[in-house]
C-alpha cells in the first residue's frame, strides 16, 4: 500500500540554524500539506501546496517558513532560522486534490531546537 | 472558521467492553469528518470518514462512527475494545469549501486487559 514517507525521523539543531524537512507524498496525489504538533498540543495546519504553489497557509507559517517541490517526488519544508518554539513533530500529508479525499500522513519528523 | 472539540483527555475501558470517544465540531457549511489514530512514535493513521449519506460510518479495525447533525457530533465507537486499541485518537473536520484539516486535542484511550 502506498504511503507518505518523511526524513529524517529526528532532527536536532541549534537555534538560528536552517533546517529542511523532507517528504515523499503518495505518487499520484496532487495536494500536499505540512502540519505540526507541539508536544502535548493538538495537530495544527501549517500550509497546503497545489500545482507548485501555496494554496493556503496559517498564521504560524511566517516568512521563516517555505515549502518547495524540487522534483516530481519530494516535498520539503524549510525553516530559515529556527527558534526554540519551532520544536515539534512535523507531519507531511497528501491527498488526491478533492475535498472529500482522505489525507494520508507520514510518520513525522521530530524537530528539536536547542 | 472550523473547529473540533474532544471533551475527554482520557478514556479508560476494560478489554471486551464498548469504547466510545466523543467529538463535536463546528463549521460554517457542511462538514467532512475524520478520525485518525496515533500509536506511540508513529504518524496519524486514517480510521474512517463521513462525507455524506448514511450517518453510521464503518472503518478500519472494527471502528465505526455516527454523524449526528443536530448535535454536531461524530463519536467514534467500537463494540468490543482490544488492548491493542490503546492509542491517541484524533477527530478532524474539513469544511466543504476548504482543504485543510482542523484537529481536536486528542483523546488517549487505554484498554486494560
């Protein structure tokens, strides 16, 4: 069964450093998402991406964040200058591009900012 | 704006007993409703969804959920819980005109042997 994959599973970085989180969505999916889950809190939407551009972003997704689909398979989230409060589990998801579709989630990347 | 409430942080049941995890939602239009489960150190796994039609939706691993429009609820149920059902359960809603999911805070289910 196809699945969303994410790398790395755990990333530790120093405050102020740039990090790139990588995702490979399900191959025939068209809509891609990033969500995050701060420890003990609910899963929050960050950004959605369709047709090589951002379709929606939350207030959390400020200028420090960017997303890219550099090739036909990868979908990345870049945090330019990490802050302590960026420490969270980051989930990538994808679906077929219809609002009734199920979003399938990857296993997540745990980002720890020191 | 859309939102989800899961009123119980924790649900504890004995194996073999019925399990219910509560969820209420708020959307401006017609809702699409989802349940996901998260096992320790794993991602979110899809259980079931309500889009339209029959109010009782059946999903994976023997779970089902009932959509109640008048009560704006979408409670998850399993007639006979297993120890392996112990996990964190999330309810999520999507407005018909939107693509992002809004999640509840999650409910930790513990099934004791």
